[in-house]
């Protein structure tokens, strides 16, 4: 996978309840490789992985990643900018 693709910035920083913030596709990949196997096998994370492997556009990856974090209750919504929170609905 190209460095240029991995270095693309997500639509917005995604703060996690794990104490980090995902800003790039590379950081999303690193986050995903660090999660437990049970969580990794969930359909929302499988979708994010497939999108990244297919090198889909950053907007699509960002939305899927945000959704996966939200479904796992790992998205720190208190730190997501107010204008962006309405997108998830």
C-alpha cells in the first residue's frame, strides 16, 4: 500500500476512548492492528479493513471508521467537533 494513501488525513480527527486520536489512514491501520481478535472480526471493522485494502477514498474510509468506533463505544463523542456529530445520524 502506498505511503501517499496511508498518509491521507481523515475527514476529521477521531478521538478514541482509548486515549488516542486517529488523524490519518495509517493511524487507523495501526489502531486496528492493535485491537483484540474478537473486536477485529466484527463486521464494521471488517468493512473498514476492506475499504482500506481497496484504497477507497478518504471520505468513505473516514465515515466507516467513525461508525465502527461509535458502534464499539470507543468514539469519544465529547471531543468530536459539534458540527460533525450530526453526520452520524
